C-alpha cells in the first residue's frame, strides 16, 4: 500500500479551533461517506457531500445488503414451508406474490435510507449535500457538473473519495444487446422467472441464485472456475453439494462465449453446450467508480483494477486526499467501508486512527451460510507459517442435530509453533452468528487449548467452535453432552 506524505499540520488544527472554516468534501454518499462526514463534523469540520445519483445512501441500503437480505429471508421462509425437517409439520407449497415482496423491500429500503442517511443530513448543521458529477481539479479543488449544465468549483482542505462501485459486465459477444439482469434488477423484479441462469460464482451470485431457487425458479449457475474458488476449497465443494441437493444446477469450469435474446428467451453458447433461460443474471463482481474522477492527472495512485491505493490511515498517494469503500483497494464489505470512512474522518481532523483488517470476519448469506476469518492453510503457508487444522462436521454439534440441519462443517487452522488460532472457515446454518466469536478468539491470540476450555452455552451453534477445538486433542464422539 502506498504511504501518503500527508500529516495533519498545526495550521489545519488552527483552522478547526479558530475562526477559519475547515472544509471537508466527500465524493459519494454511501456508508463510507456518511461515517467520514459524521466524524469530520465531530472534529469541527464543515462537510460537503457530493452525490451524482438520484438518491443518497450508496449501494448497501439501496441495492445491496438491505434488499438482498429481505429477499433471502423471504426465500428461506418459503423453503421452510415447502420442505421442513420435522415430523408432524406438514409441508405445503408457499403462496408467493413477488410483486408484494418487491413493494415491501422498497418500503423498508426507503425507511432505512431516511433514518440512517437523510435524517442525519437534515439534522446535522455541519453537513450539506450537493448533487452532481464530481472530478478532481487538484488536491484541494473539485469540479461538479450539475444537472442543469452548470459547473461548480468547490475548495476543500481535505477530500474523501467514496465513489463506490458498479457491476462488472464480462465481454460476452452479444450480451450488450440483451435485457440481462444485474443484481439490482434481480433484487427488485416483480415476477419470478421459470429458469434463471446466473453467470458468476461468488457472494452476490450465490445468494441471489439460491433465493430464486427457493422462490420457485429453476436455477443454473455458470462458474468460470468453481464456487468460491478464492476461498478454502472445502467451502465451495460442500456448498455445491448443498445447492445440488436443492435442485440448483452448478456448472463448474463453464464460460459463455456468445449470448442472444429472441424476445422471450436467452440463448448462451458455452463450452458445456447451448443453454437457454427466460432470465439471465450477470454477477461477476464489481469495479471501482474511478474512471471519471481525473485521478491519474493529479497523481492519485490506482491499481490495475482501477481501485484507489490507500494505507491503513485511508490516505492516498496525495496529501490531503483520502479514499474509502468499494472504490479503494479494500475488501468490498459495507462494515469495512464504514470503518474506513470513520477513520478517515478522524484523521482529517487531527487524529491518528488506523484500520486493522487481519481479523475481519466475512459472511456469505447462503443457507447454510459461509463464514470466514483470518488465514486459510494456503495463505498461512505462503507466509511461512507452519499449520495444523481440524474439520468438524456439523453432525457433531448438538444444536445442529436438534435443528435437523447438519449440513456443513467448521474448520480451525492453528500455528503449530504457538498453537494459536489463526483462521476459521465454516459452512453452517446461521454460520454468520458463529464467526464473530472466532474473530474475537483470533484477535485475542487464543490458543486452541484455551478455546477448547471456554464455556459455551448449550445448545448453541457457536458451541461448534469449542467442539472443533477439542478435536485437536480428543475424539468428541467419545464425550458426553457439554463435556469439557
């Protein structure tokens, strides 16, 4: 990461504490932007937020985390009606109105955008909003093109770039001439397709694919490699098994070379043959919104993917310019964006806050959920760390047995020299509720023996961490319930 030459000097502090106006400008209005704005305002700055879109709030609240989790939860309840594991509870075909669900999603999105963004903007006198497309003129000047054709020049003492990201569309011949979906259209569609083909094999692709299967669609996933190929291989392998058990077709090592649409159906020419569907979702990742910001002209370093390079204080290569969120070279998670924005706001106004991502937990909201923190065995070995690991199947976790939901596993990775826990990868129902305990254990340098000796409430899914830790020294099948 590039280290900035910037530092908060005494003149800046004098501006904040004296009569001079200390001004922070923020390009974007999502989670990173607002977290920065709030902290900068607390530090005495006047803040201008610049937004090019019709609404504020960024991806997460509008077209990402919030609407997707509503869709996923509704689909999960539909699946439970269709296929529950308990004797005496009769399965039934769910009655589903996709139109009503879409309206409910939109309503909740509007509520949260108002509560978490617009109300903050309205009630904090230090914050103001300017609508328009921004680009940098120099390290302290932003040019804003407004809808009426006018251009505003805005001076700022410090600048945060939090411009977010946009769906990446692969170069498939003919695709641009078809009405394909991105995740935005898929989340808010008011009709359920008969057959949805999903091109993509990572987080968003898999979440939406499973949701649509549970809402009643036939679903086929085209994976260029395998599902979750950047993660521990066991995660993708076992999640594929779960998907196939639900009737989702997973085509690994499959790519489309050509796409066409006849007015009713899509046709894809692939190395697995010709495939057809009535809806096509393209979910092959997102790229940073940086191409129109004039970054290279003023010397802001970006990588080959167009992401702005920042250090752990969110500083770019140019003094006084910071970046956070999906447009930077940081993991594309909203909580990372907010944490980065907050630290940028602190640092702009005289602080020295850093962001440590070494114990960043991540969750994919499939069912069962994929959750990870720390290092995989492969990553650890690449760093020269000697490792040992154990895998505990969820059928050994009493709560999973009681729930009749035993799909998945918990894997613990330790440093053999110190016996400290350094990584956890798991696939489990409600796995996202387990992973934070693992993150805390790694953060506090716990050994696997110390984790095994912790008290975990019975019956809980998180007890699986303790049981897996115990397998480093004993066979958990030989232990009674709750045995330490």
